């Protein structure tokens, strides 16, 4: 049986079960971003009924998005990582497209599998729980926000580091694949978690001060 030549780097990467995607890049990206848009629109229609601040509504939308991406997209990879290079389901084709920036997703690299499994099956459900707590204005919400954001940040830092230290051997030489897929798309889980951690820490500190009688006012 002849092994189909794959388009990933390094070129000598062994992917005997690889099959060519049946959808073009534009269609794959359109499906992904359209799905995210629908999720955000639906989620906003829910949180808009709440009396919470606009900033808290944005945090709610973030965790809802994370829940679907972690549990749905990354969960699919974690469960199917051994066969994903040969699959044609739309989520598999999405990973085949992203793998131009990191072929470890096609080869089932142990670090990526473990990292994505933790992200999918721990941070995914906890993201939904955090969004639920935010919606109900629970005093526990900042704790979960800080916890989940710390996990996301830690995983993303390790993900960046393991690639950059090695010199990005798993990435296509295309600037689009490196700067847009690898750097830009993952940077959200650096910048936003850091912002949420800072704000959550402030809210928790303010709550402790109020409890101890050292401050006045309410949490924002």
C-alpha cells in the first residue's frame, strides 16, 4: 500500500494514515468563525438579560466560547488524536488545517495530547461552570475565573515554549501559518487570561477588605 505524501513539516514526519482534506481552507475557516459567531450571538442574547456590567458580560462570553472550543474542538482532538490525520469529519479537517502551524497535532505528540486532554476535559467544563456563576453573579465566580485562567495561561505558555525552544520545526515556513495560526490564534489565551486573573485578584482582594472592615463600597 502506497503512503500518501503529506504537506506538513518536517517533511520526513511519518503519517501513514494521512488523507487529503475534502474542503478548501476558506470553507474550513468560514465554518469555524461562523460557528464562533453564532455561539457568541446566542450567548449575548442570554447574558443581555442580566443586570451585570458590560465588562462582566464580555467575561461571560469569553468563558462560554472557551467552553465550546475546549470541550468541543480540543476534546475532539484529544479523543481522536490517533486517527485524526486520516479522518474527513469537519473537526478533523479543521485540525488538519491548523496542523500546518504545528504538525504535532497530526503525529499525536505526547505533550500536545496531554495538554489538550487537560484543556478539554478539565478547563472546558469548568469554563461552562464559570460562565454559569458569572450569569448568576455568584461570589464564587472570581475564584473560578482565576483558576481556569491560570490553567489556560500555563498550558499556552508551555505550548509556545516547547515550539520556540525547538526552533518551530513542526511549523510550515509560511508566515501566514506561523504568525496567524500559531502566534495570533493562541495569543488570546495569553492576553485575556492575564487580564481576567488581574481583575479577579482585585475583586477577591476587595471582597476580603470589605469582609475585614478595611474598605467600603461594593464589588464591580
